[in-house]
């Protein structure tokens, strides 16, 4: 995407921005400082640097939309584009005003919700860090691009942690978090320079539990990742870009990890009662070992799980969900190594899992002939398997030590659950029935993605998408460099769970609706037309038309509208790009339901 030639041009723009920033820095007076609505400062320097950055990038990449912190209009222009620039002309304006050297110029190129290029310049020292060709680089002042040196994260040693965190955005919760993980060294620094320090291997962790915007972290994220690190959300997913209002949730930036970090490193970024968590987890582990069912969170939807080595326990899932026996279940393991013991990995499987595990991807493979595999696959020759990213799910899997079979925690054919309450609605109030007991519900927040994992048949050289999800066909193509097939209707029998009618609320669902029918509720997306503005029973998936937000809210929306008692749910048109493909897939299945004729 970024050629060598492009890179030299981008670096030249960054240097021009740096010079401009320094010029203003040296003449900064109070009169040059303004305050934005959120009370954050903006200086003449920010505005001047912004202009150079935006015009410069526009000239090299005339077709790519540029979203900048200091250019509000650009933030409105972005409508689910898969490719865009994020620019923060001066990150650390507070430092800049104080006369501190730690302010930076940031450019990041985002593709499919991920930063694929990032550059950070520190005007004060003239140093530039960037990602290029899958590696991270540091370029000293005035050096030619060929003089850039590779930088790498150091491998994290859990007993010798070095933590870097924000200088001005402190809180009691942050201090508690730091005390909890017991670092041997701690430092506070302003601006995105923290990511560069980590990418050079000098620091291990950067926790953040105060708001940040995507342009504050995207360039640093790309550099850190190229150096061997990453930035994770509380549900263990790599931070995504193009979210609602470009706002990030809490995150943890990490250096190179060989083993999974303790879960409380992530869950502890939100308020967490460690004692209760331990008790919850023990109860859940014991219940599973006792062949009872447990509901647990994943980054996609909540699952209802049974221990995978016992037929009676597995049958309980079918009984609880009233699921047809011909619909097989997904096995969950806590890492790839565990999965490799059960199924025959292919080249495609390796490529996809190396990129997307842990995360919202399920692969279908041939089983290895072992006792456990046979029970997990219930006699079939294939098995669906995934490693979730959610730290609670991973803790559960690691403690049980045996794969957990888990479908979504809803009644078969109904709407999937994205919160513990959804599962309670479906299986309560008694949580037991003939041949099943749901012993424990691990209630740990709302699911980040909100749509079930992408299911990909990886048995052959060509990956076949059996169910769409957050990992899109485009992303699979980029990871494998192979043509990607999607099931057509007749082939859908391969995946019996992909019945035409699925994910269906009680009400009838009508798609691509514009005009109102009597007694209906509306599942809206984007701006609501005037004629519907007084409509009751309206659930807007995303007033700003943001698909990531819509994915997260889809099932809550369907469940809410059902609870109003409407007979029909009219759905506005939702674009079929990115996760919009999966949203449309689910809604299509929800709409072709149960011969409900009105
Ligand atoms: O995100 C998810 O995948 C969630 C969480 C809990 O991990 N689980 C989930 O499971 O959505 P479930 O059972 O609701 O959907 C699994 C889908 C079904 O459509 C099923 O037919 C398909 O995967 N599937 C399972 N085993 C398969 C196999 N061996 N071959 C083809 N399709 C399979
Ligand atoms: Mg399901």
C-alpha cells in the first residue's frame, strides 16, 4: 500500500510539519491558545501543522479520505470507508504549551479497521518512528530514509514489568491497576511518544483507562505492532478503528508477549472485584466439570458451554437450547496449540489463525482420530473450532483444561445474546429443565463485536466462508492471498446451523424499509427520515451510521423491539460493507422466518 517512494514523501511532510510545530513552539504566547468544547487546548501551531499534513497527504493520496483531529468536517465525511488516514497534527498539546519536548505529529493509514501504516515525528528532537514492510523503524534527525534503523519490543517478563503511562490523565483506578500488577519500574510521559518508547523495547505496558481518540493512538499502534507488540481492548481484541465518534474504550498497549498475560491485566482496566471474579470462575469451572452448563462472555456473543469430553454434558446444551441434533457445536480452546491436538491444521488454517486468533474466527477442519475429537465432533469427521479473545472465556478454558463446546446462549433459532441479561431472559427463571441445568452465568459486560464469529471452512486450499462475521472476506483474502469463496444456497447444507431461518425475533422482520406499516416497530440506521421521527418503538442501531456500533447493538435492538410486542419489525437499509455484510446476513435470516404471514 505504501511504496518506498510514498514513504519518502510522507517523511518529507512529517519533517515540514515538525519545522512548523517548532516555529510556533518557540514563539508560543497565551494569545495563541484556544480551548475546544471539551476544554482541551488548541494552538495556532496545531492549525498550521494540520494544514501542512492534510494538504501534503492529499497530494500523494488524492483518493483516500483524511480524517484529522483539527478538521471537524473530515470526521463527518467518513462513512464506513475501509481505507482512510487518521491525522493528529500535534498530540500532547498540553506538553507543547508547557514547553515540554514530548509532543508529536501522527499519521496513520487505516484499512479494514486496522492501522497498516503509522508515523510519529517528535519535532523537538527531529526523530521519526514509522512502520514499513512489516517492521518498525527509527530515523534520526536529517537522516535519509535508508539510514532508518529497525526497532523491536522487548519480550515481556512478568516478574520484571516496566510500565509507562500518561502524565496528565491520571486516576485512582489507574494507580490501583499499576499497584496490582507490581511493576519494577514506572514512568509517566505525555503524548504518543509512549508507543515509540515501547517499540524500542524500553517499556512493556501502557495501560489507559481515560478517554482517547483514534488519532491519538493509531500511528503508535501500527509502529508498536510492527515492533512485535499490540494494543488490546478489555475483551482482548486488537483495538479497531473507525468506531463511533472515533472514540476508544479502555486499552492496554503491550510489548512482545510469548505467553498470555494474566486476565486481570485486561479485565482490571474496568472496575473489577478480584475476589468475586475468582469465586465466579471457580464455581463455573466446577459446574462444567460436574457436567452442568455455564454461560460465559466472549468478544462476539455470550456462549452456553459444556465440557467437551462428556456426552451427557453435551446433550444438555441441545436440551437447553432446543437445538436440532444435526446442528454441530463449536469447540473453544485457550490457544492454538490446544486446537492442533484435536484437528488437522492446513496451510490456510495456519495463515488465518496466526492472524486472527485469539479472536472472532471459527475454522472448520478435519478431526484427528482421538477419543476427545470424536466426542467433540459427535461422530462427524469435521470440527468447528475457535480460540476466543475474551479474558474471562480464556480463563475458564485454561482452568477446565478440556475444550468447551459452546453455541450462542439463546434458544435455537432465536436472537443471540450480547449481554448476560439476554441469556437470563432465555433460560430463566429456573435455569433448568429436563436433562439440563444451567449452573452459572458469568456476567462480565456487553460483548464488543455483538455478532457471532466468522466461520470458515479451511479444509482445502480455498477458504470458504460459511458464516459472515467481523473477520470479513476482504480480511481473509489479505491474510491468505487466496481467492475466498462464500457459500451459495445449495451448499449451505454443509453448515446445518446456517438454516435460512435463524436469529429470528418473534415479530416478522422486513428489510430495506422506507414506508411505515401500521403497528410496526423500526430498526433504524443513520438519520431517521422526517416521516418516521415521531414513530414509537424505534431502535436506532447507529444514529451516525456507524456499522461497528450497529453490529454491537443489533441483537439488543431486535430483542428490545420484540419486547414491545410489535408484530412487525421494519428495518432500514444497512450498507453491505465491512461488518455490514454480517449484519445484513443475520437480518436476512431473521426475516425469512417461520412462515409468519401477516
Ligand atoms: O461467536 C461464536 O461463534 C459463538 C461464541 C459463543 O463462540 N458461538 C456460536 O455458536 O455462534 P453457534 O452454535 O450458535 O453457531 C455455530 C455455527 C452454526 O451455524 C453451526 O452449524 C456451524 O457453526 N458449525 C458448527 N460445527 C460445524 C461443522 N463441523 N461444519 C460446519 N459448520 C459447523
Ligand atoms: Mg447461534
